[in-house]
């Protein structure tokens, strides 16, 4: 419901999100192939240039 401040009128959420716990079960090192890096560089080049500056 855009245009209305939070909380929105209506039924409350089923779960209390303040009690949720987020855990990280990824390994310390995640292997990435050159092809995967190239896909990110191609699709997000403008974003990366804006964040880190252009490649030299």
C-alpha cells in the first residue's frame, strides 16, 4: 500500500521478524570461474566503474 505510513492497516505479520536469526553457511572460499567473472564485468561494468573507477 504505497502512500500510507508503516504500519499498514490490516492483519499483522504471521511471524515476529525481530526474533529471526540470519546465519551464513557459505564456505570461507567460494570458487569462481573466469567465465563467471566475465559475465559480471560485462553486465555490471557501468556500476563497477561508478563504484571503483574505470579500469586502466
